C-alpha cells in the first residue's frame, strides 16, 4: 500500500455525522491485540488549549529522556502531523504500512470505524510498535465517548479550559460539557484541572471523589507574567521563577501552569524522573503552529486558530496586550456550525476591514455569506476573498511597514496560510 491508498482507506468514511461511542474502536483495538494496553498515557481534554498543553508536555518529556508519543488533531498541513514520536512526524512509508495492517481488520467489521477511529487505532498501534515510554493523547471531541477513551486509566488525566462547544452533542450547559470531558477520569488516575468557573470545577471535583482520584487545580494567584513580547514571554509559577515560554499569549501562560502542575504530579505520584533543565528547555523551545503565531514582521502577519467565542476572547486579549490601540485587516474564515456572529462582533473593534474566505472543508461557511454577515453585524467594510490563498493575497495587497494582517476563525485554514509564507512544518 502506498500513501495515496492509505489516505483513501482513512478517508473512506467520515467523522462528521457519525455517532459517538466506544463500541467500534474497542472492537478494532481488540482485533489489533489491544496495543494501547501496553502503553502509559497522559490524556488531555478541554475546549481550548489542549493542543498546546500536549505539545509542551511532549517536548518536556522528550527532553527528559522518555520516548514520547504525541497524538493530536486536526492536522494543519499533512495528516502525518497527528502522530509524532519525540517530535518527529510519522513517515509516509510508516503511515502506509499501518494502514495496510489495519485495513483487513476493518473490512471484517460489520459496523465500519469512522475516519477518526481509524486514525486513532493506527496511532495507538504505531506508538506501541515504536516502544513509547509514554504517550500524550489529545481528545478529539468531548471525552467520555471519544475514541481516545479506549485506553485504560492514564497516569494523568488533564482537563484544560472548558467552554460551550458542540452543544448538540455534548450538552447545552457548562456542567453537561464538563461531565462529558470528565469521562476521561478513571479510577487509578491522577487529575490536573485548569482553574476556571465554579460550576466546572464542581463537576470535575465530584467526579474525582466518586472515582477515588486525586485532583490538583492550577492556582491563578501563583501565576505572574514577567515579560511579554512577540518573540516570547517570561513567567513565574508557584516555586518556579523566570520560565521562558516561546509561545505567546495570556492563554499560553495559563496552559503552561497546567503543564507545570502535570509535571509535578508525574514526578511526585507516578515516579517520572523529569529534571528541571528539561522543564525549562522544553518550555522555551516548544512551537505549536497557528496559536497567535507571527508569520511575518513587516508588515506584521499573525495567524490564530481561534474558532469559537472562547478562543476569540483569548485572541482579543492578546491583541490588546501585544498591539494596544492598533487597527488591522482581519482575514476570517469559519465553519458554518460555529458561533461566528459572536466572533465577528468580538473582533470588530480591531478591524480596519475584513476579508472573508472559505476554508477547505465541507463544513465551511461560504465567503460571500460570511462577508454579508460581517457587514450586517458591524457596518465595517468586508471583501469576499474566495478561497484562502486568494483571500490572503487580497488582504496582503498594498500592505507595508506598520500594517497588520490577522487571520483567524478556523484551524482548517491555518495550514494553507502558513504555507503561503513558506511554513510547512
């Protein structure tokens, strides 16, 4: 099997429209010999921030000497990005080989696995074959019924910020969504929670009590931001001082607190040996594309994968902090099922103009429809840029020193935007 055939196998069924549940993934993993049972995990759920938290943990653990698997979604440029070992993407040949192993088993199943289930199974098999010491595993959607929850109790279950998302599937209140995400908490695991609303904390605390799990919640009072520039920030957290974080933005500061508490739990309760040098060098080196990322300086071009109101709230905080009082061209593309009206209104105070684009996804809102919605809601001039590449060229035309372009609204457009500026890794 070659790469093209492997991708055809993966994409033969769609994640969209499938029902959540563990029956198919459990059956497939059983056919594969349950490779996940031979691995240790850090399982990460949440609405926003989980990808960045996973990237930081993976970098730190790798630098501590552990063979570390990393599973995230969605990818920005190539599907290979979703499964890494010690920071390196899976190769095309290895991806094809895995698909070749999994395909005949899938064909035996009366209820075929979804796209995400196929990728998840391939990743877990890959990590076992690479003899990973630990796998940092990002939840796809929710937690309780997500395919990644096929694993046994992880060493640590991490829950980042929780906000309203996918309410038709996860529930229409924060408490219901927190309950779904708390589904990754199993007896025998330790839990780290990013400090947040009282109702969310109450749900997670109750789940931990019911399942006999120790809970650690980050302490916002122990967080102190020392410096912040477009090339990084310096922070203090609890007993640690002057930590350098390459990722920028207030939300990355909060994500780092989650990571540091997770590291301490791994050391204190799980027997991991993680030298402080690995913590510091990992935080200062980690890169996670598409999160308030600077792509060009003159004119300044930023891309952020903020794709829901909570993510856009964090983006607006970054813009106020790093670029106070500045107006800019906003390149926006969104999925039709997102709360894009709120996102438009939140970003309007920063806009000289909008350029609306259509990300490469069957779920995308057409650019012309988005353009009309922007002008109706804000009265600000909006142009229809068509596809992402064309829209970006339109947004960049005539820009020079002192100008700013900020792209946001969907992770599905980040890869193409980064590629426009020669960033493909």
